[in-house]
């Protein structure tokens, strides 16, 4: 627990779990059916911080830092593929001794991971909620920012250390956040800045993005037999609605598509709407 900052959101729910060669940071709160929340590239448990209190009276909420991110440590390059992370999550859930998740929510790159987790699960979740899912390649702004860091060079701790040290002075993180078309308040930005000052987080985030096999997720989409709800932000500058909607209709024809006003990280500003969606899914699953 020493590595979790004292001011980290919902730290009272934090714990560390060692399993399968990874030393996970997880937050576990509440009682009831298990809801698993998976953040996107470059993020952490903090992305869901305002959502957890809205769910914990109706569900047991499991929120991990994904391998390579924030305070989950020990991931090697090969551990960052979606299928490997999906397997690691199964080991984590078994180690925690909790039920299989009834609902899995994934934001951005966490959404294809949610699908792969659901496909691999012995007991598939009844519902996957994909918030601004990364089912298409990253946008130019993303690859411009991270492009030089993708590929074999990301193995270099020197490069990621350099980026982490430059990040605060160049305002890189704020520029990246603003490019999402979600204007986050200062109270939320501060956590992203802290994360990107950590070379291991920078390196892990880049390698996670590079390792994501989105095509496999799409080609094997029909292996998930539960319900899928995709929530798209009309102002998302990272994953434009029209091409994303076409991908969803082509590969996930039975998915329900919802459109909200907001940018790529809109769920951080709309925790109440996300909670409503999850609680509605839990109510449905009881019938």
C-alpha cells in the first residue's frame, strides 16, 4: 500500500494483490453482484472515482489498475496483450475469492479488453458496457503525441523517463486531455499529471496501446453471447462517432448504441448517467 499516494481517490478501498507474476493495485467496494470497471490507456482507478460511491450499495465494484498502468507493477511486454490481461484478470478474481462479474464496463481501450475478458470467461458476464470504445485505430492527435514511443523503442526506460520528466513543464498531459473534447476540472487533471510523471506508467501505457489487437476483437466478436451497450460521445475528437458506429453495426449487429453529449472522457463528468446504466443492467439481470 505504500506505493498508493495518500490522496489517491477512494484509497480506503485500495489493496494490493500478487498473482500470476503481477502485483495488482485494486479497489474493491460494496456488496452484491460484481461489476468490473476497466479504464482506458494512460488512466487508472481514479477514472471511476466518482462512480464507485454510486454503485457500492447495490454491487460489489472491482476496479483494477491495468497491467503497465499506475500502481499495478511487474508487467512484462508480453503481459500487455488483451488476451493476456483478460487471463490475468481471471486469476485476480479467483485470488480475491469473489463471484464472476455480472457486468463489465470498459472505457476506450478498456472496452475491447472487456470483450476479450467476456469471451474468455468461464461464466460470461450478462452485460458489457463500452464507453467510447476503441474499436478503430487511435486518432492522429494520439499517434502524434505517442507515435515516436510506439514499437521496439518503448522498451527503452530512458525514453519514457525523459517523457515523464518533460511532461509537467511542457503541459503535455493537459494538451492531451484537452484534445479529447472533455474539459476536465483541475481536481481530476491533477491525477493524470501525477501518473504521467511516472516513467513506468508512461512506458506501460504506450506498450499497452501498441499490443492491442483490435482486429482479433472484431473478428471474434460473436464469441461473446451476452448483451452489449455502446455509449458514444457526440463530441469525441479521438474516436469519431460515424466510423465507430459503422464498425459496431458491422461487427456487433445486436449491440445497443446510445449517444451522449460529450467528449472522449465524458464518463468522468457524467458518473450519474453511467451509474444509471449499470444499475438498470443489474435490475434486468435479476429477472
